[in-house]
C-alpha cells in the first residue's frame, strides 16, 4: 500500500503572461494538455496599496525587463482585473484544471475570494500580513496556501497559530521555500521540509514545496521527503522579457516534472509479498539453475 499522498503539481504563471490574456489562456491550455499539471496560479496586486508613491513613480530597477516608464506603470501593465480573472477561472474550469491566484494585499484578497477559487496563495512576502490572513480565515472557505521564504521559524509558528486560533489549520498548506530567482542548489535547503513535517505535519492539511531553482531533480526529492504539493514557475519561453522567466520551467520541463513525480509516487511502496509475481517468472527461470 502507498503511504505517500498523490503529488499535486501547480504551474505558477504569475505575471509570465506579459499582461496578455490570450497568452494567459495559452499558458493554461499547455499546462493542462501538454504538461499534465493539476493547477495554474496567477498573481493579483493592488499596486497603489502595496507601493509608496515614491516606489510607484521610480523607474524599474532593471529597465530591460520593464513594461512601463515607471515601476508602478510596469506593475499595472501586468495586472488583470477581477473580471479578467473570472474569465481565466472559467477557462480553467472548461478544460478541467484548477485555477488559483496569489494575493499580495487586502483589496486583492477580497477580489479573488469573491471568485471562490479552490485555493488562494499567500506569497512569502505577505505571510506576515496578519490582517489579510485573518480576513481570509474568516471570510474565505477554500484552502489557504502559504509560502515560508524569508521567514523566521518563530514567524512560521505565529502564522500557524493564527490559523489554529481561527480553526482553519486543516485548510492550511504550508510551503518550504527559499526566496530568490533563481536559487542555487545549496540554498534550497530541502531538509527544512523534515522540520515542517515534524512540527506541523499533524496540524496542517499538507506540506508543500515552492521551488525557484533550476531543473527538476530537486522537486522529486522534495516530494520524496513528504511535500506532496509542488509549485514551480512556468513560462512558454524563458527568454521572454520579465524577471521570472529565467527561473521558470518551459513546457517540456514541467511535463517531465509531472511525469517523474507520477512515476515516483507509484514506486514509493513496500513489496506486498516476498516474491512479486513479476519476480516469480525470473526466479523460476534464473534462481535455481544448475551451475
């Protein structure tokens, strides 16, 4: 019997759609049909709420990646409004892939909660926004997925206790994560998954892994350690303009990741007999040869 939970693969599109809803739909379609992902995930930000006026009006730190004259204009160009997110959610439902979005502020949380997705993600940057987390615990009924990049162990504990206090810990999916784009292998720190499982495995719904590294070997190891929800940035072309593309998987990479996780899931079990039927044939043929 397999004691491992089935892997659940999230293709994080984020803003890799370049502000174009048709590219967003193509990313959804490829994630489902070619990559066999279980879910796609976007982002929602209210930039006036998130940024100071100075941050909003300053130039993008890397002008080559900018979609506007200022950082604020760049961020606004990449945003979809709530009605557009509804269109994307409907499109996901039509082709039978789960839709989700990361929310970066209270306004975005309320807007996305009104669409009733299966789950909402809270990125590492916002996991200390207690007011937003509390509102989601009280007003949104789906799963809440939270990344723990750039977060101390005591802050993770406070976060989990907030969910316990609101009786929502059974809907919480807690992700191991290192915030960087891309993250060198030595900084992925996979064994922190063990720490999360030891401390919170019986408290939360699932332990997840959100990776910003290169390749797909690390994700298979994360799953083997017990993180059954695997999230990876995903794009159609890693050379496209934007900061996330370089740390993203292209479709073939995501397809291979889904394939490999499925294979490992099937393989992670115990022999149910000393000699399996497939071995008996070989035993009869090879084991007792006269030599």
